[in-house]
C-alpha cells in the first residue's frame, strides 16, 4: 500500500499565485525522488466549526485560506529515502524557495494507507 504525507497550510489569499508557483517549482523535486503524485487543493468550501476546524488547526486569519495537500509515495521506505534527498536538494533550501506562507503554522505528517478505493 502507498504512504502519504499530508499537509495543512495557511496561505494569504493575496499570495495564491505565489503558492501555486512555489508548488510548480518544488513538486518535480519530490517526483524526481520517488513520489508518485502531488496534490495541492485550495480551500473552496471550508466551514468554520464550533469546536474545531481546519482554520483553527493552522490559526488561519480571515485574510488567509487553508491549503490541503498530499504527496503519495509507493511505500514508507521510499518516502523516508526520498525525503532525505528532497530536504538536501539546494532547490529546497529556505532562501531558494521564497515561502509565501508562515511555515511555523503548517501541519504535516506521514500516514500509512488504511483503505484505498477507486472506481
């Protein structure tokens, strides 16, 4: 079964195009190092909850939107090896990327696939 890195990122709505461009520059680096698929989703229907929600999870302001992303890998072993290479790549260093969001509020984690249904 595949392995997935999931991310929640608060991005200023005024920087949506900057974020898209960053994704277009960095995604090939993940693919070069073993990732199978990268999906970036800009919030479209993200309700604010009473107890918890995506907004609160990343402390997003009204001037930001929550981005939900995932990177699919063939296995955890491929992900672990690939991520080491990705993080060492000069194109991924903070000064080279021009981050259009506050990385301290980004949530991320690795997930083992439990169920994967396709039609």
